[in-house]
């Protein structure tokens, strides 16, 4: 079976970056996973759509193991991404009484969420986790409706969307104009608008996520936000992710940044340049994400 995404992003080339992000977010998503599975029935089915590097997949396997078992269904449109998440999730599984039966089963599903119905390929689910994937679908409202259709009665949708722009650089880097990070964030925001506009069949979503969840028939709609905080001096994996994020921002911002900023980025990203960002011990990672929650009556 083949599947594809609609966002023009080469996700296969981003597997290493997704894995690093999963490692860096691990502490935060572990707390979220524990919170989300607390109220589920015994032996629940939990679906992680657009599972990326598998950070939440691992956390879900761990938290379901701690409460006696269940099934984690991982859905992604990119085979290499899905494989990486499944490998990580299965490595986190434990086995019943030294048998080959895992306490938590991990089931991969390769699928394009805009083309296939989650209810058919992964439902009925007691919890659907969809983090930073719905905004990659042409019709986000329809995407949420399809996820709700995959829920069992009483099941929860946890939608990770929005939060605050992550920060990782000191304000004055000593090369180029101070405030590079803010200009990169601005360029990224413009890229995001174009990314959404250029998807075939793209539909605007002129309301907030609470409204989308309520309109989709969910009740008890709420939200909470979480923090990912790796202060400087950051460990190597954080520095590596900062380099990768900067490379990506330099790519998507190439047409939108002033020549002086592009020059600064070339130096910051050159391992042979004394200004190489990967050698600085003052980079950090600070971000927040929001999880929108709703229950199917
Ligand atoms: C930004 S990553 C989010 C990864 C992870 N959920 C997280 O929050 O860190 C988006 C993920 O959605 C997947 N994706 C994008 N479009 C998709 C689609 N149409 N169907 C299924 N997965 C898709 C990508 O392959 C990628 O793994």
C-alpha cells in the first residue's frame, strides 16, 4: 500500500529530525500520556495519528503497560516515519510472564488521513492522539470529523495544535543584526500560510480548535498546555536539533529573508566557521504546545 502527504514536505528526509524531537519531548509527553490514559477502560485501544518519530507512541506504550495493557495503533502516511515510530514503540513494550506476548500491542497502519477513514483503519478507539498533523490536511475540519468518527462512544480526542513559537537562540548572536530568531519566526509563519494555501483542495479554518471540536459533536471540550524546557548549556541532542531546525528555517525562509540574515545563517550553519551554532553552549530549547480535548458522548 502507498500513502502520501499533501503538504509538499519531504518527511522521509526528516526522520532523524523527528526522532530527535521525540527524544527531546519525551519527558513532556510522558506526563501527557499518563494523564490521557487515566480514565480509559481496561485494555483500551489508543490511536496515534501522524505519529512522527514515535515520542508519544513510546509514552503511550509505557503508560498502558503500567495500567495492565492495551493496543496502540500508529498511523502515518510515510513508511520510513512509521517504521521509526513502530521500532521505538515496540522497544518500549514489555512481555507477559516472559512470553512473546507484549502487554501492549503495537499495530502500524500506513495511511493518508485525507484519503482514508480512520474509523475503518484504526477504530473504534478509546483515545485518539493527533499532534501537529491535522494542520497538514487540506480540510482540517473534515480531518477532525473523521477522527471523531473513529472514537468509540465515550472516547476522547486529544488534538495537539498551537502553542507558542519555540525559541532556541540568544537575541544577539554577534553576527548579523540582533533578533534573527524573530525574523526567522516571521519567515516561518509566512511559509506556513503558503504551505496551507498551496495544498490541493485546501480549505481555510477561520475558527479556533475548541469550536472545531464542539462542532464535531464532542462534549467536555477543554485544553491545557505543556512546556518543553531544555535550558543552556543544552545536551548534545538538543544542540543537534537546533542545528537541524535552523537549517530547515534557512530553507523555508530562503526567499523571505534579507541577504544579511541569509549570510549570517550560512556562517551559523557551517561546521568549519568559528560562528557555527552547533559549537555554542548558549543555545537552548523552550517551547509550549497546546492539547485540545473533547469526549464523544
Ligand atoms: C509535524 S509531524 C508531527 C509528529 C508528532 N505527532 C509530533 O507531534 O511531534 C507531522 C506528521 O504527520 C504525518 N503526516 C502528514 N500528513 C499526513 C497525512 N495526510 N496522513 C497521515 N500522516 C500525515 C507526517 O508524516 C509526520 O509524521
